[in-house]
């Protein structure tokens, strides 16, 4: 029995060492690459200075082309929008901008129905954060309330195993061989093509009264002395409860309501997203 | 409690240590401990199932004793029928009640008679098909006077509920397993180590091969109407490896776990995809079920010692029953029917026992011949697997029809992966199995320490954990 237990123990020890090594290898590959995921792209701006940073959901990622802004103003701009991002994700990005020492002249934050979603976060972004979970306090805190937190942050390699379909061997191979992505070509912007006209969408009828995460965001902005402007990107006019945006405008002091600046339906991909033509037009308009 | 769950990862070492360090003094305490552990393991799914298994255990324990006590042929037969009725009645009710009601109503509706079905919301108790067959073998063997019944209820209950093989086999015969509960187990290093190797290899087959294939299979089968021929062919190949990795992986783990506790279970799979004909395939696939049907259905029907016509009938009976054992769906019956059809030419030409030994390559020309035989057997198996996997017969037929549209486009599936991506993994897996086909698993032997490490690392790196899949055979 003693021999058997020693056999298991020695195998386990070697495996733990190898898991640490594999974890290190994976993390190094993810840290070295700045083009495979949007978050790697964000990290790539460490210690850099950019004039304009845009934060928000897909309504930023698909709607604002920073290259057009740079062409018009001569100032650098970057789109840090994430698919399905919520307030928690935006808050985290603000903290990370500080942590990565990304200096900016102005930060634009897109707000809409996500104001009514103080809970929850973007799973797309969450997957991309996995390799960097132990990199800083902000990311560590972000994962603290997740059910797999212990395995994700403390156990070697288990985060790559548990999220194997997003951050496993297939993605590692892609990180090694794939050199660019759509968002790297357009400074974070991902264009959408065409128009789907028969869609419908209803915004919430009423604004929620209390929003702790938004309040902490405002406090953070104030404490760090960041120059932040909130805005709402265009919404197709057939969307229900457009009055919701007016309520948002009334509630937030430095809020620019741009929801109705584009009237032509053909500039929209669907109710909430612009197509490439719409995004080109909106990117020209936004700094006015 | 699944073998590939974190809960089981805590359960198994705890049970192992308690068994060998605390409850190892006497046979009685060893068996009592195993019985409690097995009930905890089984009750974890649903504690209500425990009543059912306990009922079945009590019936068979006392029926077997009553059979032993009497020499009256008629009484012995009645007692056997009692056991068969109770066991098969429970199985029939839980597994087939809704199927029969729905099929009955559908049949009348086809004739234009409107009927209302009243199906019950019945939960299928996990492993009922497996433990029912195991207990049946006990009463039948006692009836045939091939086995002496035990007078020790704990021993018998431990045999029925032995947790490593309780929910998905191997279906053990009482004549093989029960005596192992009647002798105190001594720890054996070599046996425990080989058990550990089997557990690791079984887990690799489950989480690396089967679960990876499952992601592709689910995507391909749910979008088969728009998929290309190549994708559909790959879908059936992936399913062949999914079900093999899943079921043989479970069996390996079951045998391995049993060895950790000092038990020796029968081998359930013996590299079935290296078979040269369908008869050989059935000697290597789910061996415990095939031999069960052989001994308790095929031979009592006359086996191969009757006229050719009756032999053909027997083959169809055994394959159809085997198909139906898998589940209450017509697709399983067609799967069984197809296998009977494949088997028939071999039976009629008396070539069904041609390939008994494991395949060997002796020359280049032999390699070509054997390769062709294995490939054609595998192709036939894959066609049958389509029926096994599809929800309905018409889906399976349409799936096969679409394969013959000869569209060989490599497709990007809904799971954001190319259809051919998994072929490399399958290729390496087949290669590893080929070079270890004379052994129980590929780990033991030279450099086994290194092999253990590599396999565990592969389980971590290539395992599919984000889409955990239940063991397919749990539903049977």
C-alpha cells in the first residue's frame, strides 16, 4: 500500500509541476500576443498615450471607426468597445486603463439600456480576461465573485482547462500562428455590412432608480480626475420606448444624446447597430 | 455522481482510504462498507431510486433461496418466472411504458382512429438495464443449478449495487463476481497500479476523445439538413468514436476502480474497431452484454445447433432484443436489425467464427487485405450508428441520403470550428490503440511512469471541459 501511495504521490507532484509549467507557457503566449483578442489589443496600449478612448458595448465596437476620427482631427483615437459589455465591464476597463497606464485626453462612454443592467457582464470579454486573471488587483477582484474563481485564479492551468473551448489548445495555436484580426486593422472597430430592416427592439420603459455600479464609476472618474463624456449612439427610429434615452439624458449631467442623429434606415444594420456606412457617417459626426 | 466529476475525485480517494485503512479488518466490514458507499454513490442521483434497487435485491435474494430449497421442477419454474416478471416488469414500466403507449396511439392514428395518450412523467432510474440483467443472471444461474445461492444478504446486496459497475456495466455474472465478495480482499500493488492506469486511460477516452467528438456530433446532427456529404460522413465517424470513447472509457474506469478495491471485473471492450467482420466486432464490443444475450437468450433458443432457418431467427431475435435493450425508440430496433443483416451472410457461410484472434499484419499484401476488411466493417458500423444517434428513423434515412449528394466541401460548423479539425486527434488515438492492441490499455509496460504523466497531461490540455457530457449509456 505504501508503495502505491508513493506512486500516486510522485505522479501527482510531477503533474502539479507540469501544470505550473504549462500554465506559464500558455499565459506567456497570451501575454506576448496583442492581436488575437480584443482584450490583448487593449493591453497592447500599455504605457501609451491616446487622445480619445471609446468605451462601451457592441454599440461602440460596431459604430465608431477611430481611423476616421484621426483623419479628421489629427488626434489618436481607439475603440475599446466589447461585444455585450455591461457597466461592470466598462468599470473594469476604466480601472485597467489606469493600471496599464494608458494616458488619454478624453474618454467617451456609451450608455443606453445597459444602464438598467447593473448586474452581469460580457461573457465574451470574460473569456478573454482568463489568461490575465492574476495580472492585477482589478482583474482579480472581477473574478472573485465567480463560481469557479478558486480554480481560475489559484489552481495552475485549471482556468485553461475549464474554458478549453475559448482559451484552450485551439486558441493557443491560433495565438501562435494567426497574425491579425479585424479590430487590429481598424483600431478596435469591427464593421458590420448590410441592413436587416425587419427587426424590432424595445428599450426599457423606465430608468432604474438606483445604480451602485454607475455611482462607483462616477466616483472613480472623479477621484482619478479623468475627463469622461457619456453619450448614446444612434438608435433606429422604429425602436420602441425611445423616451428612455431622454430619461437617461435627464439623469446624467454630462450626457450627449446622439440617439437620433442618423435618420436613414439604410445606415443601420439593425435597431441598435450601424453598418459600415452608418459608422463612417457617425464617426464623422461624433466629435461635433 | 459521475466518474469524471470533481465530486467523484473527492469520493473515490476517501472511499479507497477508508476501505483499506479502517474497514479492512474483516470480510463483513469490507462488504458493509462497500454496500454503504455504493448506496451513497447511487443515491446521489436520486435517493428514490434506492427503494427500487433494494426491492429488486430483496426479491432476487429470497427467490434464489426458495429455488434452491425445492426440487419440484414446476415450483422452481414458477419462482424463476416470479423473478423474471418482477425484474423485467420494473424495467418495462420505467423504460418502455411511454414508448408502448405512444406507439399504440400512433398506430391507431395511422389507421384514422383518434386516440388520446396518457403517458406518465416517468424518470428512468439510472443503470436499471444494467443491474436488472445482473440480478437476472443470478436467479437464472441458480435455477439452472450452475450457482449456489448465497445466504448472506449483505454479500448479495453488495454484488448487486457494487458502485464501479452499477450504472453502466460491465454486466457481471453472479458466478464471477459474487465469489469475490465471499473472500476478504488483500491489497495488491500490481493490480491497484493497473487499475489506476485503466482509470487514467478510460478518463482520457471519455474527456479527450468522446467529449471532443460530442461537440462536433451534436452540431452536425442538429444541422444535417444543410451539411455537406463530407461533414455528414465525418459526423458519423465522430459519433463512432464518441460512443466508443464514452462507453469503453466508462468500462475501463469501472474495471480500474474495482481493481483499486481488490475486485476483478470482466473486460467489456477489446479494440472493436480493429475487427475484420461484424461477428468479430460483436465479440469485441460491449462483451458483457453480448455474452449475456448469448448465454441467456441465444443458446436457450437453440443457438447454432438448430436448422439454418431457426439460426437466422435466433440471430434476428438476439440483435433486435439487444437493440431494444438500448432504449425505447424504433431507431435502436433498426440499429439492431441492421447488425443482424450484417451478421447474416457470415452465419449462412459459417464464417462467423473466422476471426477469433486479434488482427496481425504479416506482410504488405496481408496489410492491404486486413485494412480493407477493417475499413469495410467500420463503414458498416458507422451506417448503423447513424440510426443509433438519430432521433427518428426518417432523420437517419435523410442523413444517409444526403451523404450521397457527393458534396465534399469542408464546412465551418455552428460551433465555430471546421468539420475536419478533429481528424488529427482521431488519427493519433487510432494509432495509439493499434500499437497497444495486444494489451488491456496503452499505459502499462515499458516507460509506464512517463506514459502515465503524458496521459494525465493530455487529459488536462486536450480534454473537453467547457461542454461536459453525460455518459451516453447512463440513459440506457
